């Protein structure tokens, strides 16, 4: 009875961890200078008023460096333009909030990685669970695909609602709302976030499909070996 309960918990934990783990894995891709260069390099990407292409990339790279490292907000607060500081106080406060959310996301990613490793370890240690590993991975893949298809559809058909709800979930009040003249909007216009969200969903969807195919093939091979 205890063995069955442990197996059930391990399988449920594995299945439920996969979607969020895959999604957060790709967060590292979008919070990188490489993605900034890719996005800004598009021929139809909107220009940034007051910035040359080189200046925009430099300031945006500073923003990513701030989010990904232990440096203080002064890395952005000390930046000066022709009319004074590049970032208003409200923008700097928002970036501090974003850094907190980012760190929570990275922590969650690490914990989910441990949960997946623990679940796989339990299933590997307990006898006669080879097919259950493949089945659980396939179920996690299918759950991810279902959630991602819904998310991608939402992004394409009602991105404004998605964008608003996302910020209302993670940030207080109107702390995330800025004017078109603010540096954060000039660096990261709506087009930037639409492209990032779309590609994020598609990449995670592809990874889930690959995981599902590998799990299905592995399950068939394991089942054939066990039933011989």
C-alpha cells in the first residue's frame, strides 16, 4: 500500500512539474543579450525614439544584466541621457520588482528540477516501474502541449488581455504602466513582448512534442522488452 502511494505521488509530481519546468527553462533564452540582438535586428522592428540602435542595445543589455546578476539598481539609475537620468524613479522601482519576480521564477525552476529528479529517482529505484516512467513523461508532455496551445491561442487572439492579466498578477496597482516617452517603453515596446511571448510558447511546445515522442518510443521499447 505504501509503495503504491509513493509511486502515485511521484508520478503526479512528475507530470505536474513538467509544463512549468519547460516553460521556465526557456526564460533563460529570452533574458539574454542574444535574444535582444535577434529581436532588435529584425528589419520591421520599430525604432526607439532618442536612441541609436547601438545605444538601445547597450541600455537594454544593462537591464538584462541587472536582472540576471547581483548588481544593484544603480547600474540603471546612473545612466544619463541628454536631458538627465534615462530612467524615472517609477521605472527603477518597477525594475526592482521585476528582479524579485525573476529570482522567484529561477528559484521555482530549480525546485521543479529537483522535484523531477526526485520523482524519476523514486520510479527508477522501485522495481517494475519502467513503463510508468515513460507514461508519466508522456502525460507531462501532453499536459504541456494542451496548456501551451491554449496559451499561444490567447496570445495571438487577445494579447492585450494576456499582457494586462500577467502584470496584474505579479505587480501591484499601476506600477507597471508607463508612458510612451519612458525609457522602458522605448526599449521594450509591445511588439517586443508579443514576439517574446509567441516564441516562448512555440519553443516550449516544440520541446514538449519532442519529449512526448521520445517518451512514447521509449515506452514501446520498454513494453516490448518486458513482455518478451
